[in-house]
């Protein structure tokens, strides 16, 4: 339909699109003018998977000034373009998806994609109509099939993919009478993509001539302010950390006029300065060790290395492993997972979990009166107004309900509740809390508080 192609072209212009994916094109033969009419610009490259009959078909169009194609793979249910974004040296696989409908075909499809990804190394961005949901809440008015969802979720987990959270609308497909809705369209990326494009945001655009809502993936940086401080247990492994804390506390804790908050703020500033320099030194040391190992291995390759060189290499590898282990401990704490320190951790798995958690918890935007807002200033204002209203004083006084309790506390229990709280009571309560929990917004966890309780 010409009207639908014009609608797609307008979306491309309005949102400055560099890569377009169309599913269910129903194009049975290659017609370049139809592709051009969707893009609306003479500067483009494309790939097509033709439909079989009146359903299916995939089209990918991109701006060669931003994405350089290297190779194409075409299938009835996916269209893969390998290439490089001009802003990165990494190889990307842009996977345009139109998932099958029946359960056996879905399993075969995900297995085929999984095999392709294991055989072709690179960064993956999968997008399109998956024809599947992950949880029951992603369907409305239709039957949820848990077995099919399990297969889909297993594919995502085993492939190490991150599901980009959706902003704007809850569902991406709506039937004509709006009695059935589901989120079957999504964007999945390999975890390293979030290192290259750290500020990816996925939102729905206004529904037009399709029963699917268009999805827009953007790399937009929004500044919500400084990153909150967080205490990491790995810092306790450094011998000088205790001295840093002791020196910082001795500078302010004798000041009777200073508040506890101002004292901890001073300690925090000293720790932040120390850890910033410490991490910079570790990065420098890691690079230095890697260069030394490279020199030694070249010497070994030339078959003229003495025995002590082999021993030196082993020591350097231990040092490098120790630096990596500290980083992994931080990753695991960020993931809030229990882990056996003597075990063999799967670093890639934890990194993927961390990036998924960050994506899930980060604020991409909020809906206010039906409008999707992404501006940090407006978002902060809405949050402030919401909680200011919740915690404002209630006018008119408080009314006590006229209730005659059937059971009341004994005199012993009342005395126990009303007695003065001792330092030992506070200490006992603190020691019952998990080490990784933080009692307040200052970022100091209970492991820190217990360690320096005597101060």
C-alpha cells in the first residue's frame, strides 16, 4: 500500500533513522521503487527476504554513511546484515526478525538463530516481531503458553542477550477491536553492545497504519546528575583502606558541632578520592603487566628463553588474575548474587546480568497524562511533586477509630517496648542485617558499619 509506505517514510524523516527494519512486507518480488519510497532518500542500501504468498517478508534499509555492509544472510524468518557502524570498530550483526506462529517452528527458529550466533562472533542487535512473549503480563485477552515462553527465555539467556526495556506503551500489538494486546515486538542486544552504546533507549512511536506500534531504538545521553556513592566489600581487601577510614574519621569525629551526616560526608569524600586513584593505578598496572607478558611470550616463541622467564610469567599471570578477581567481586556485588569465592565464576554471565539489571532499573522515561517524557528535569519535577504530595500534612486532623481491642499487650510487653534503647540493642539489630544492605542513601553498607563500629 502506498499510504503505508508513505507513513514509514515520514517516520524515518521525523526520527532521523539510520537503519530501518520492516516485517511482514508481503513483497513477493523485488521492487526497488517500493523500497525507495519507504526510505525517501537516494542514499541507501538494502536487503530483502521475499515473502511466500501473502504473508511474511522482511526488508532492511540503512544509510551507508552510518553503517557499512559486509555480508548478508537471508531466511524466511530472519534477515541478517553483518557490518560496522562508523562510530565503532566492532563487527555488528543486525538481525531483522519475523518469528513463526506455531510452537515447533518457534523452537526450530530459536535453535537456528542460536547456532548462527555461536558460529559467527560479533555484536548482535536483534529486532522485530518475535511472535512470542516472555511473561504472562505481556499478553492481554489471549492465551499465554508458558512452554513457548520458556523456550524463548532460554534462547535469550543462553545467547547472553539483554532485553532492552520498552518505554511509552506496555504492548506493541493491538487487534482492530482492541480486545487482544501483546508485547511481541522487542529489541535484544548482546551485552557488549551496551558498552559501545551505553545509553540505548527503546520507545514506541505513535500507532499508524499497522496493527503493530513502531519501535525506535536510540542512543541518547541524558544527565540525571552524579552517580550515587556505593561502598564495595572488595575495598576491605586493600591494606591501606583501614588507614584511609581511620584518618578521615579522626579529622571530624571529635567535632561536637558537626552532624553525623556531615561527618560521614567527609569520610565519603576521602574514600572517593582514594578509590579513584586506586582504580587508575590498577588500570595502569594491568596494562603494564599485559605488555610484560606479551614480551615474555614472544621471547618464549623464539625458543631462547631461560627457565626463570617461565616463572616470571606465572607470577605476572597471578598478579593479573588478582586484579581481575577484585573487579569480578564488584560485579557480583552489583548483581546482588551469592557466590562461592572458591568457585569458578562465569564472568560473562555476571556481566550480562549486571547490564540487564542496569537496563531494567534505569529510568528511560515516564508517562505523564498519557505523554511519554524523557527530559531529566521534567522527570525529577514529576517525582518531587508526587512524593511531596504523598508526604504532605493531612488537613482536618486525625480521627481515631472507636475500637475496643479484644487482646492487649501485657504490662511486661508494654514496659519492654517503652524502655530506653541501649547501644547493645542497636548493635544487635545492625549485626542481624545483611552485609550488602545499605540502611540509608549515603551508600555505606552494613559491612562497612560493622567493620568500623568501634570508631
